[in-house]
């Protein structure tokens, strides 16, 4: 099975985030709000027998952190200059707590000898990806729109993380939470429901590092070819 560990986001936030980009923006593949989350660790293909160990790692990591408020800030793009590939929202309030939580998840996975993508954590929420076949004028239009994008107050309370299974299909990924783990001062919320595409304040945001390909092997399939998924 393909797994990742993530912070689930409420639909009232993801619906607003998905609506930020102009409707007429060309050459982008938008992330559906039902698929938005913040990836803490991407395990990729994992033997079924290691699912319990992944859940134990997430549980141990979550137990060491209190619930916290998370707010998104300015929009940006990867790369920061030239032809854009990914459009994202940076994290403002809560970036330190989120980074510490991701570090604990990574530490617990290493301690259980579970393989995962061990690149530095870069907190951001992916809004869209620019299509590879985009023309230069289209790419410039996307870049200009992102640079001019105003971001309203988008915040939520993070009180749990989830171990999520991703099932690929030509229509896009299907995510199912195999386990949800509450943070120390939080209670587990509603179950991270199974969903499939297209059906599943104001502070200065930290500029994330370009790890935009971390889900390349996992999230989105178009015409039998894996594409980058949301992070």
C-alpha cells in the first residue's frame, strides 16, 4: 500500500483556499479541496505488514505535541522565478509547531526503520500545478496571478494527524485514513473519509523550500503517468 502521514484540513478552509485562484487562470491543474492536506511524511509504497508500525510511529509523535493554531499566509510558486510548476500557500502562524511535529514523525519512523522521503520538511499547501504543456505566455500569466494574489485570513486548529492510504487511478488518487491520532491536548475529530478526485490570520508566511515533487510517485495519475500530488 502507498502511505503518507498528514494533517487533515477542514472543508470550510480548503473550500476557501481552492477558490483563491482566478477561475480563468490558464494551464493549471487545480487541487480539489477534498484532496488538500499538509504532508508530514511521505512513505510511498509500504508493505501491508508495516501499517501498524506506521500507526505506532504517528501515535508516538502526536502524543508529544499539543494542539495548535495553524494560519496560512502569502501565496507563492515553485520555482520562485522563471517558469512556475506549483502554486502554493505558505504557512504563517503555527509554522514552528508544524515543523516540530513533522520532525517528531520523521524521528519515530526512523526509530522503527520505516522507509520514507527524508528530505527537509517544507510546510505549504499546494493549490495547483502548472501543466507541462503550458505555453510561455500562459506560464507568465500564472506567475503574475500568483504574485498579485491576496490571501484572506485562513486558519484552523490542528488537533490530530492521520496515516493515509493512497490508491492510484487514471482519474486521480483516492485517500483513506487508516488511522487518526490525536495530539496531546486535542481530541480526534471526524474520520478522514475516503474520497476521490474530483468528488474527496494575517501574518507573513515563511517561504517553503521546493520539495514539490515529494508526491510525484504517489498522488496523481493522468494517462497512466504519475504526476505530483498535493502536499
